C-alpha cells in the first residue's frame, strides 16, 4: 500500500515538474491550506437545501442583476476593457457565477489566459479547488485543482481569486453557508467526553427526514375489533383493496378504535428554533417573509433594508476586484492604468438632461471648426422635439453643382481643392482658417 502511495506521489510530482519546475523545488516547504468546509460540500448544499439555494440566488440577483457600465479617461482603454468584458460575457454570465460563488463560499476563481497578456477568462468550478499552497510569508504560490480525476497545479498568475471576508488571514474567504455547514466547537461532558453539535444544515435535514417518518408512521390508523376468526383474512383483504374514500359493509358488529399518536412527536417549538437559526445564519429575513403569515408591507420593507447594506458591500468588493483585473489588462497591453482610470458602475447610466443651450452650442461649435457636431437640420429637429414651433427651412442659398464648401461662423464659403484636401487630412481646422477664409 505504501509503495502505491509513493508511486502516485511521484507521478504527481513529475506532472508538476513539466508545468513549473520552481514549484517542485519548494513544494515541501509550502503551507497546504484546505477549504473548511470543502467547496464540494457547499455546492451540494446549494443544490439540495431550499433555504440555501433561494438565499444565494436572491442575493446574487440583487448584486449583479442590474448589470453595469464602464467609464474611463482614455477612449482606447475604455474600448479595450469593454470589448474584453463582452467577449468574456462578464456583463451577463460570468458576473452571475462570481457573485453566486462569493455569497455561497466567499471565493470565486477565474483562470486568466494567457497569464502574460490576458485576453480570455475561464470560470473555474468552485468544487474543483481543493487547496491553496502558500509560502511562509502568506504569499500564494499555487492553486490545486482536482477535476475529472486529474490534479492540476495552477500558478498564482493563472488564477484571479475573488476572496471575500477572509477570517484570520486564511487563504480562503468566508461566505454565508460556511458556518451552517460546520459542526459546533464542542464541549466536555461531566465524564470528560468531547461532544460536538453536528452542522446546523445536517440537523435541519435530519429533522425534516424525521418529520417525514413521523407523518408516515402516525397517519390516522384504526383498530377493528370483534371480527370473527373465520372472516378475518377476508376482512383484511377487503381493507387493503379499499380506496381512501370508499366505505364497506359487514354482517357482524365491529368495534372501531382510532390509534393515538405519541405526544412526544410534537416538536413544533424545536423545529421553529432550527428554522430561525438557519434564517439568521443566512442573513436573510426574507425567508420568514415568504414562509410565515402576518407580514405587512412595512415589515417587508424593513426586512429589505437589513439586506441592502450587505448587497452594497458585496457590489463594492466585486467592483474593486474587477478594476484590479482591468488595470492588469491595460498594463499588459502597454497602457497606463492610472491615467486610463477605467471604473465600473452598477446599474444603468443616467441619460443627461438635454438643454436648449446644449443643442445650439453643439451646432455653433461645429461651424467654428468646419466639422459640425450636429447639422443644421439635426439641430432644428431637436428643437422641434423640445416643443419649439419651427417651420420647414427653404433653401436660401444656391450652390454650384461642383466645388467644395466650408461652413464658418454661420456662413458658407467656397474653397479650393487643395485647401479642401488639407482640411480632410487633419482632425481639427487650424488657426489659419481665419486668415485664409474671407467673409
């Protein structure tokens, strides 16, 4: 058995050596930190526990469901990051998975490809990350992924780790479900025997299972007495074939007695206590709102107000981590992340109020530089939409069928072909326009 373990370990080391030789050299010196509880357990609870699933989905929706938009000081940097987000579905799919994993476990892992010039993001399944290797100073060296029967060692440059609410500087973050999935700290009995409370999620599952067993065992049952021995088998067969709503007739007197339920099976208070503990653990008062009667609109509003601070805190965390990733991408593509200042904003951008002065200013500015921001007809159409009564404009000038023209300070000028080509080759009209164009 020991030889098999050594052989398996040597196989893993040979794979690591092909991937990263520096890691093999010091792997025995690294600290191996495991997730507590395991990511696989948390995923299982998300899939199977209705309280956990509802809470994580509700919180994730409120965190990233409103989408986001970007702003920047440099158009090229903004275009780079916007294209990057769209190509990797950060606006829709990926952000949802990140928020879900963060609320569930406090962790989300993204594979950045290639590491030296990131263009693609691959979502790493939460349950695939089994442990993190760190040096003695706490710096992450590698992420260990167990997936498809294989063990992969991913370097710190290949993984972008969203780590939320790390307790005691742990390598892993902390989510809403971690506490509920852990057993109690434990205590010593009078005979010095250690006793630990099972995880609350396990207690709740067991209580639901016990309630099901009680209901199955103590359905209303009846005892039939005074049945003649000769007719007992036929009577039992008759009862077994009766539908719930059917009655039967007999030619002898029958005494019917209802079986009583054991009063010890009434645990409403204990079940309610467990229910409240899970609601508190998930930080979600909405669970009580949708499961209990008597909640008013005012109480529902108060319940929502208790959730909002945590939602905003998670949004701020994801925003900062996203901007950290954006800065890394801009730097890898030869830009300056500080001057670019690409920022993420939750929600939809507010449409600025369009004033009459803005329309007129945009039109006049274009006239001054020979490259109108908006045309005269566009400006008139905007004014019409603002409520101005403007008649259709008649042609006041007759232009030649051939030639080039320049609009300057509200007037139209004919210009030479040479000067026209010069204006087309530059972005802004030079100051020489004033000297060369005569009114």
